[in-house]
C-alpha cells in the first residue's frame, strides 16, 4: 500500500475532488469569464499576439479543420495569424454554458462558439476548454471542438471505442490495509458516454489527505484511448493507452507541482468482474530511474 501511495503522489495519478476546491471559486470563475471576454475581443480585433498570450506557456492548440497541433504561444500566434489572413472579416461569439473546477488550479469550461462571416451562415461548434492557473492567472491550455448543426441528430458517442473499459465502472478499493491507508476509486461515465471519469481519494486512518480525478477518452486523431489526470496538489499528467493481451499498458508522462517531470508505464489487468491488478514500471523522475511498484490487487467495493 505504501508503495502504491507514493507512486500515486509522484506520478500525478490523483486529481482534486470537488470537496477540495477552494472557497473563493466564484472569484476564479469570474476571472475565467473575464479571460473569455478578452479572448473574444482579441479575436475580433484579429490580434494574434493578444490571443496567444491568453494561452498557457505550454498550451497545445489543435486546428479544428486540419487536426494539426501548435505547441506554445509562439506557434499558436502563427496559427492565428494565418487564420486571420484567410478570414479577415470573421468574428467570434462565445456562449459559456458551464465552468467546473477539477482542482484549485484546473477548470473545465463547456460552451458554444460561433464564427460569424458576412453573407455566410454562422459556423457553430460546441467546445470543451481546459483552463489552468499559472502565477495567479487563468490561461487556456487545451480546447476540443465539435461541429454542430441545426438539424443534427442524437449526440454522437465514443462508447464504441471505450466499451472495453466498461467493467471499470463502479467503486474500487485497495485490498491492503496494513498501514491504515486506503485508496478508493469511483469510476463513472459522462453524459453520452464520450468520457469516463475516475475520481480518487487517499485516506490515512480514515482522513482524506489527497484526492484527484482522471478523465479517459478517445483521441480521434491518434486513434487511441488517452487520459488526463489532475491532482489536488497542482500536478498533472497525460497517458496513452494500448491493449496487450489481457492487460492495458498506459504510457504516463507527468509534471509535479515543483515542475519535476515524471514518466511511467502503468499496467492494469482485469482478473474478474470484481477485481483487477495495478502495477507501475519503467518509472523515472527528471530522467533518473526509479524502482518499479509491485503489483497491487484492487477489488470492487461492496454495496452499502
């Protein structure tokens, strides 16, 4: 159990649960909405530099038309310079539907974006934006867009790609309480089953001292399952999933709160409908190798 907890801490496999959000969420939400307003103003002024400055230093912008990625503010600025050159008369409108905090420094915003051009029908899409707090300010870090239409049918779902993980839905606990430490995981589908959310909480002597969340989804560009993790200390990580026989191998890369970089391969193996094993190998911290974490048995939590 102790090795598992240390690995969860060092590899950013936990994310903040709602109970760990700060009391001043309303101030943070207002700050994010001001950032939205600044983004719309910069876009409509066709100021590519001002747009790029509203993204985090290591943000990744994905062109919704080509799927190409621009990493960092300089690359994002060049992307928008090209966009404004090709669409000099375009204007942006945002209709923010919801802002949800995953941790004190991470938030997800959902809404509708409209690109308006003279003599054309508005180009409308739904979006999910990931915001991160850096040096006291909120910045865009990722945006996912889905085109919509007035006559669109029922919402599409990536369940077809994720259904092999359906057995993970439910509540799970570590099957080792030797040192009075327990890790509980609660896994659920989001609406339309496009994503799975896995909330974590680590308790010592019955007191929760860390929590977190992992979001698992389908990457239509890479054609593979990917995951994103955020912990209550401010760390985060990203994983790429692939199946090998009866095991899932997750190539994990993370950033700790102090800026340290971690990597690992986490291995999940389904035993039966009520149990699976978890192991972490090929671990490193800032390029230095770390010992593997022994295989741990996880069991489904009995219904209360």
